[in-house]
């Protein structure tokens, strides 16, 4: 077969205009798996989710998306990028018809080499909307609803309406917020046990080059994303003096162009990292500075990586991790097999290798645990110093607000009027504001509706 004929066949197969036909009864289909008893059903695993009941009364015309519980399942895909495109494709081919996808980003030309639901004509359009339209047109049995916007703009009730949530986010803070949101949905009975109907499973997928991971989070039951925050180092930054005076690396030149030059050149315009024109300007200025200091290595792709904190993506890694995520979603919804407990790591740089292990719950996790954190401080430490410690320490909070156990507000970030009224407390010593051993309630946007109880004692 000639190369041209292969290309023509591939183009024909990827045509958006032709709806896809699927034979649900071909050998090894999902229907085969769901219609046979299994010695490895969900109830036999370490994380039993329910009792598997094989399907009955199937005929030659039955489609996989016509059977329960897949027919009525509702799944949210968070992110419509490299991982999100693969997730939507796999969900469509697995018979889960009711899907919603949310993403804030628009399509950039650099996305087209791996995010296969997008075309050249889609550059500048919403990722979520284009991806949803592609899947709906290609797969007539699908009902994908798109949401273009921030995940933080949706109320908790939105996330509570799904049977399962699959995250394809590439941002640590967004993943923390989503994790805190689903954990905050869980309610407890009189005995202190979680209400199963309020537990929305969260499947977290992530890729980095040839490596990837899949994690199953059962809110308030297994460890959560916050429990493993220590495994994600804080985002690296460069000293400003190095950037301005003694650049030694191509990243320093890029940071110089974006942090120092851009505000001088465009004082009234914020750098738009999704704008090809803005990114081209930064790249060209960074290249000029690199040539001035005889530094090599400044490229457009590296510029994108430094500015947007992008890690080079490998399409095959996205495909493998997405398949594992959807595999876990199918198991959670149908109970046909044992649920992953709780973490799978894929390492493809030196071969096809994967490793699974149990990520244990952190006893003092601010999200999955209700434990009171104890903190010893010098009685002369100011409230502002305490807040800085909450930001720089293992909690890695962003904008904490603090009240006492009896309801007294020590500092509140919003609204502006309350922030102004409580601002004088920042410079006061803690001993002048609270008693030793008193409990404080700390809230932060990254923890969504979950509050942290902190018991402060003086040395």
C-alpha cells in the first residue's frame, strides 16, 4: 500500500462530517465484560464500591450505551487539553453518553500536534466547546455539554450532580481546589460515618513528558490530593536580581522579557499567555537578550514553557493515562472489576513500566481530616508573621483569613471594608489578640468551603 493511500485513509477516518458506527458485539467488547460473572468484581477488592451484577437479556442489537448503569451515568471531565481530548474520546467509545466538560483555555496553534479534537480553523476558540462539538458530531450517541470558564465559578451543587469526576488539569492549585470541593460535599450521619450518596469519586490524571499518574480519590475515605501535596514541589521562581543583572540561563532571559520589559513597553496591558502575538513578542525580546549575553537555548517552545509553566507533552503518555482514568471510571460505575487502590504511576522513558501503591491518608490533612492542628509560636510573633508561616509552610495557603473560636475576626481578606477594618491586627502580637491554647479557624480560597482549625500555644 502506498504512503499516499495510507494518508488518504487516515484523513477519511478522521473526517468530522461522517458519524461513526460502532459494533458493540465485536469480540472483546465492553458488553462482553459486563455480561459475564467475574472473580475480580469490585466487592473482592481493597476498595469495594458495590456488588457487580452481570447484564442479562442482551441481544444482537444492544449497544453498550443503551445499558445501565452506563446509560444513566453522568461524568464530568475537567480540562479539555491533551489529556482531556483523550478522556472524551475514551468515554465516548466506552458508552458513557452523558458527559460535561469544563475548561477555561482557548486553542493555540501549538496544541494541534497532540490535541486531536482541534483543527487549524479552531485556533482561538474555546477548547471545551470545540471538543464537545467534535465528539457530538463524530459520535451521534453522545450528549457532551461544554462549559467555558473557571472551575471556581461553578457552585458545589454543580459538582454534586455527577456520578464521577475525571480531572485532566495541569495546575496544582486548581487540582487542590477541585479536591477540596468534592471532599466538602461529603456529609456524615449521626455515627460520624460518611453518607455514601454524597461521595463523588474523583479520578485525577496527570502527565509529565514520558511519565504519568492516575489516582482514585474517594472523598473522606481514601487519601486526597492534599494528603500528597508534599510530593509536588512549589513552583520554581528566579531571583529578580539574577534576571535583571546576571542572566546565565535561557529561562532568565525569558523571565526578563516577560517580567521587566513587558510592563515598561505595555504598562496598561496585561501579558496574555494565550495570545500568539504576545508570546511572539516575549520570545523575540528574550532572544535579543540571550544573544547579548551569549546564552543559547531560547526557543518559542521554551518561552511558552517558562511563561505558562508548560511541561513538554507526549501524546502517547496522554493516551495511556487517559485510558487508565476511563478504565477506573467504568469500574467505579459498573462494579465490574476491582478499583485501583489508590495510585498508579506510569514511567515510559525507559520502557513500558507501571507501578501501583496505596497512598496513605495524612493524619493532619486539612481537607480529608478534621483533626485540630497544633502550633507553638513565640508570644511576640505578629498575626502577619503567623499568616506568612501558613503560606510558606507545608499548608501552602494563598490568602488565609483567620477568626477565633468564639467568632472574633482577626483578619479577613474580603470584602474590602472588612479587610480594611481588620488590617491593623496584622502588626499586633498574637498574645495581644488571643490566649495561649485558643483555637483559630482558618479559611483559604484554595481549600474552598473547608476550614482548618488551628490551636495556638505560646512558648
